[in-house]
């Protein structure tokens, strides 16, 4: 994945989990992308779906410290911003669900990436490759 100056990268939930939980296979790849993004002033964006998905497991497990870590990073980070849910995102979600038969959370993620103008979508979800409007980058291919 070639990252150019001042681009936007949309990050799905899984890469953030790999990064935070120091996944042996993917953490270094994600950290490397984040480092390049910072150096090249690339905007990293995610959606409210990622916020919900990231905080749910720690909340279920009673791990308030991890939940707080995720919340703090996503709401106070200079590196990552949460793109808000809007009627524009919702309308694009409907289009994507109808056209590609996506599950609602996946369609929201991809709609958000399109509406925020992402140049790349970082994920490990191979099913997303069918969405022609997005430049899907799979961690497994890096």
C-alpha cells in the first residue's frame, strides 16, 4: 500500500484490535501504517461502528481499563478520528446493502469510508473487496 501525503485512510475494527492487543501477526503492520500516516500527515478515520465494536468485548469481560484505553484513544487521539453517523452515511449504507448484499455493520463501515473520502480502506475482511467504490487494502496482502 503506497501512502501519499495528506491522504485519508479508513481503518476497520480488526486492524485496531490487532494494534491494541499486540497481535503477533498484524500489530507491526498496523503500527507501521500508523507511523507512515503520521509522518505524511495522513488522516486516519474510523466509524462509530468501530467504537462500538472495540468497546463491547472489554465491557462484556468487565475490563474497564481496556475499555477506557480504547475510548480515550478513539476520542482524544490526534492520529485517529471517528467520522460521525449522518443521514448521508445512512443513505450510502442503504445503497451498499442493496447493491452488494452486505450486513448492516459492514455497509456502515464502507459507506463511512466513501462519504469521508478515504483513499484506502484498511481491513482484513475479504468480502469487502466486492465493493468497487473503495480501495480495499487487506492486511494479509501487505
